[in-house]
C-alpha cells in the first residue's frame, strides 16, 4: 500500500514537472497528420507504381534505395530537431542569419516535427520500399527462374536490414551533428517558407 502511494506521488510530481505534457489530446493535429500521411502516401505510391510499371531491374533497385535513403534522412531530421541546442539558434536569430528563426520554430514544435519526420515519412518510405520489393522480386524471378518465395524473403530481409542499419547509423550522426542537420533542413525549408 505504501509503495502504491509513493508511486502515485512520484508520477503526479513527474507530470507536473513535465513542461512538454499536454492536458488534452490534440485532435486537430491527429486529423492533420492523418490527412498528410494519406496525401503523401498517395502521391509517392502513384510515383512509385508508375515508375515501376515497365522498369528495368537497375531502376527498380534505385527506387528502393531512394525510399530507404529518404526514410533515413527524415529519421535524422526527426532526431536532430529534438536534441538541437536552442541557444545556438537564438544567437543566430539575433544576427538575422537565414533559417535560424525557422529552426527555432521547428524546435518549439519538436514533438510534431519529430512525429511527422520519423513516423509519417519514415513509415511511408518503409511501406513503399516493401511494395517496390515485390515488383523487383517478380522481375528477379522471371530473369533467374528461382522460386519467388525465396527471392521475396531475401529481398525483404535485405531491405529491412539496410533500413534498420541506416537508421541506427543516422541516429548516431543526428545526435552528434543535431545543430548542423537542423540548420541545413531549416535553410532548405526557408527557400519555400517565408520567415516572420
């Protein structure tokens, strides 16, 4: 009984001290991110399916590698936005360096930016690289006369290991180079998004 009271005491204290905790569920964000995920998946699938319709084996592999690389890059951005140093960007913003204010805005919305980069883009890229793998597996089976089951098994295992290994490497880089990654991303976005 005493342990239960202590646990409740510490968990309620932790909730009070957590500045990032929200008192209510942000249904607007949930709806927006779901709609964004649908739209991005629709566009990328349309591109992927039309590109893979009458594609050579080499181009198919390049498309798979593109989706894996895209997932890794956005995973790095998602990590960088959560660990970057706000002091660096505040200093840059006072000197009116382009992209600094946008980087600060991204950091202020770190949970949403991270969710979008890691979950939305990351998951979509994983799904699309898996879908592209089935097309490549059929091409390989036709070229080699090998069993499609084994080709698919090896190909999906290779894609999964490349994605996981790439993201593990990317996370390490993102933690060590968070400011540089976030600044580069903010500079790219600032080409299309006017800073206030």
